């Protein structure tokens, strides 16, 4: 095989991955990631690597490979992406979400943003470098995981629990969600690099009362008790809590030292970016599901609700204390899924490498840290002491609402952005 050009390959790789259905609804009943894992493994093997496919369950496949770096005395870098995607309704889309079609200068389909674009960029860069005989500055562990969209029980969490040896020497990582540009003002492009993630608390709430006939008096109605508690929780205005990463975002992006009393006003001026940054000013708890009863004239004994809770790094204890106070003594809660918050300082050699790689390809770039309101596989990897960032570099058109396409309809990534990402990641692997 001759030398490959990653910029030429990346669009094809992205489209191929999108066309492989890896839908994950969280019930372990989907197609799984096996076909995508085999595709990735084949592409890595073609350039001399020895990838391993590890199944945590039937069809739930992860791919791992290691590239020897120039300096064997340095710690290793983990470069990771997930292969699964969230469900979709094809009727809502302009182009079928499994088409990988190229239209209007973009690659369309589920995963184009989250995160088969980054998977393709990783593959393209690795194939280009190895076909040219160019090793990275240090060892790089490549990891393509299953099940990220449902918490990683069959992917990152399982790999950390069952195959910790695969991470030997890894102290730093890059993956999703970050590195993409947002245009502020008339010309300034800031590149958001994820340096923190909120913690996750998906909770089931249960109220227990006294069952009875719907026509009779009942002072122990579980539906009433739960509805009142959910109302208190859903309407609660959580106080602004400025974490180090949020402060750094405003300082690096706008050269201001943000104050709690000014934070919401400052966020309101960010346009579409306000959705992402606004959710990182405070803890949140949103009721999402309700269930009670089986007949109109029967008062049920129990009523349940589900809540999506997210807490800022350093504010987990305050979050749960507030939840319990709002719910009151007659509501019990249990976790459906829970995970930690993570945060790291925006400094050091890895940050310099990301910044310099962006500036080399976009002299107008300004790299800034931000907190992600959701979660990624980094939560699992951090249990092994790995310090990570979200860095999937894309220079985007100012008019593209990129953040709105995460789990949205008409998900797409510009072709030119993918090519830009290949160039940046290639430089990054030299600099890091």
C-alpha cells in the first residue's frame, strides 16, 4: 500500500461508518457495534496495526490498538471515539440518517456530529501517518467503544473494569465533545475545548399512598404527593455556581472575570452557544417521565417519576441535599444511572499542543475551555487517573448550528470541516 492522504479519505470513511447501523436505544436490543468494529479493525490492520475486537456481550464490540511512539520514555496518549449512535425517525430528516449522503457540502446522517466524524478523522490521520512511516511523538492507544450513548456499560466502563491493562501508561486523553469553532461577533472564532463535564444523576422517584376508590376521600393519594414534589423540583431555580472552567471560559473567550450576578446576562449574549454554556452555570434537575394508575376511578397505591439530574464539578453534595429537601420525606429516590463529574485545568503540554495545532491551520483561532452539560466516555477513563479533553477539531461555517445537531435531526458535518480536522489532528500528534 502506498502513502495515503487523510484529507482525501476522511469523507469516505465518515460516510461508510454512518451507513453501518449502530443505533443504541439503551436496551441492548439494537444491532450493536460489531460491523462497525470490524470495519475499523480492517482499516487499522491495512496500515500494519494489530487491532483487537473485544465484545462485552453479543454484538457489543470495542476496538483497541496501540501505536508505538518516537519517545518510549513518555506516557501514552489515549485517543478515543464511540461507535454507537442514538435512535432516529427517518421521516423527520431531509436525507436518510443512514445514507452517509454528501449534499450541500456536508456529509449527512446519524453520527455525523456524534461522533462518527471524529472516528473517521482518527482513522484517516492514523492511516495517513502510518502509510507514510510517521509515528506519533509518544505511544497512542486507539480506542473505539460501544455503548457510550447509554452510559458505557458495554463499552468504556466494561473496558476499565475488565481490561485495565489496555490503558497501560495512559495519562492523558482526547475525544468528544470539543475542538469545534463558534463564531462570536463579526469575525472571532473560538474553539471550545471540553475541560469539564457535569455529573449525571438519572433518578426514579416513588410516592406510596393508600389505594382506594376514586369517588372517596383520600388524604394519602400517591399521585398528589408525587405531583406536588415534582412541581417543586421542576420549578426550582438553582443558584449560579461558577466553577473554575466556567470562569476560564469567560476569561479566555471574552477577557472578563465573570461574577455570579452577571453570569446569566453574559450568557444571554452568546446566541446559539447560550444553550451549551447556560446549562453549565448551575445544577439542573428536569422531570422527564411520569407513571401512575391503571383506571380512572382507582386511586393507585404508588406513583413514579423519572428525573434527569446534572451536577457541576464540586457541587454533588449540594445537589443531592437540595433534591432531598425539595422532594420531602414522603418521596423515595433511587438511581437509574449515575456517574461522576470531571474537571481538569486548562494548562500543560497537551493544551499547548491543541492550541498550536489549531493556530497553525487557523491563525484567527482562539482556544477556550468549557464545561459540557452531558457526559462522555472520559468519566470511565478518569477512574484510571487519565486526564482528558474534548478535542474533535472542526472549523465550522458561522451560520451552522452545530451544537443543536447533537442528537437532533438533519445531523451533518461539512466536508471542509472534516478535512480541516485531519490537518489539525495530524499536527497535534506531532506536537503532543
